[in-house]
């Protein structure tokens, strides 16, 4: 079915394209012909005018001479008294007539002779281009390789399937399966992208195409793939003084309010085994008490996540576990920085994980291509965790997914 449908579509596209080309080429040739015919008219009018004037002048002189000859003949035939007066009038006119002065007639070699110069080489040039124009591909040069669900997003990975194709750029589009319109979501040289603003348990279609090295046109689209996310989107708590949220509540901006405290997630939506990502969109003035991280429970009244039962990174790159600063540090957080938390439950052989009231988690925090790994002890077992942030100065904007 796919072969027949795509073959039929391809035929229609080819026919339409070549019909359009024919029409455009016909129009261009007609326009060129009109221009050249106008040039012929202009040259003809400009060069024939002096010759026309010359002809009129000669004709006028000949007519005047003929009239004078006639007058002379009548004078000779008339009576003596009459004859004298007529001859005198004839003589006076004959003195004024200038039969020997004619306007200058151009030499024959100087008279324009129009012709059209038409070069057949255009046919060879056009023929070469036409014979190379268009190709038919049996499959697109790129295909979607993997769709990975994230809270409120889907990571799309794609790869080249044609070894002879050198890709300069990729273009990713998506749409809800209920929509009939795809929209661009990424154009660039990467081979993966996280599509955000994905509603949970809704099917989306994704497709990708590529642009060859040094080419203008895009390749055919890949076979569309359907993906969805069953994970609840991460959201910040609304209505907390000091922070303004985006409509989907996944972006928090530290505003100018005189407020201190931790902005928490609206629910404990982070589960062990997932990757939690914070992307810092804009930065404000850093303070060593700033924090971005996760915690077992929300504690109001704390001005930072640098406390017990929490792990976090400060904007200067310092890492805190249960309120204690680690010796290992990460790079300072800058605009565009991505900070990720990966947390796994640690099982210790046959002994119980929460022996002695302690529950151990293995935490990896990554930022700017560096990472720190450590064990985090909690008072009790936690299936899911809250996340939070705190900034002392305005201007910090953080996206979570």
C-alpha cells in the first residue's frame, strides 16, 4: 500500500512540476520575443525618419520645379503685355528656386539593415540542465530512529540511512495526530532534539528531512513515526511570591519581588531512574546561597535547598548533599546551561536498603560536560521526589523537563 500510494503521489508531483515549468518557460520566451520585437520597432522608427524627411524635401522641390515650368510655358504663350509681366514673375521665382541643393542622403553602407542574431547554443545549455533536473528517490536519506518519552516532552533521534548523502542540516516537524498541519520544531545540524509542550497520553506524529551539502532544497520526508508520553509534565508551584511562571508552568522566572524561599514543584513528579533536566534560559546576579535541586519533602521557611534531605547545585557550581558542601565542584551556571539529575536506588546485596533508617540513592549531577557522582542518604524510602530552586536576585529563568 505504501509503495503504491507514494508512487502515485510522486507521479502527480512530477507531472505538476513539469507542467508548471513548461508554463513558466513559455511565458519567459514570450516576454523575450516581445522585448526583441519592440527593439526592431524602435530601430526602424529612429532610422527611417531622416530618410522620410529627405524624401519629402526632394518631392517638394520637384513639385515646385514642375509648377514653375508650367508657369513658364503659360508666360510664353500669353500676349505681349501680359507676357512681359508673367516672364518677369517667372524669372524672379526661378532665381529663388534651389534645384541644385538637395538634402544629404546617407551612403548605402550607412543605412541600417536589421537582422536577428539567434544562437542555438542556448538549446544545448537548456538541454543539459533539463536532462539533469529532478531525481526519484526510492527512500528518504534520513529516518527517525528513536522516540523517548519525557515528562511533558519527547526526545526525537534520527539518523542517515543513505551513506552517499552528506547532510548539512536537518529539519524536524511534528503535529498532533488529530491535526492535519505539521509545524517546524527544529532546524540545525544535530541528530536529536527534545520536543517540549507535549500533552500526556496524546499521540503525536514526527517526521524529519535533510538538506544536502551546499544544496538549497530539502530531501523527501522520512516515514512519519507516532509517539506519546505517559509521564506527567513537571510543573512549578503557582502563586509563590517572587516567581512568575509560564502558561504551562514549566518555566519559572525570579521576579523583582522582595521574597526569599524555595520554589518547589507542584507535586513529587520525579521518579528514580528518570533524568531530570533544568535549562537556565537567562541569568541574574549569582549568590552562593542560590540552589537548583531535588528533595524528599517540601519544607517551607528554608531559603535554600542547601539543607538536610536535599541535594542541589548552587549557581557558582558548588554541590550540596544534605546541607554539606562537597569537595568536587561543577562549572558555574551560565545562560544556556543545562543541569541534569539522574538518581537510582542503591541495593546493597542481601541487606536491606533502608537498614538503620537510612535509604541510599546514587545521584549523578551533570553540567557543562562535567559530572559528580555520590551517594545520598535519606531518612526513609522515597518513591518520588520534589524538585525546587531558589535565587536571591531577580533575572534567573529556569525551564524544567
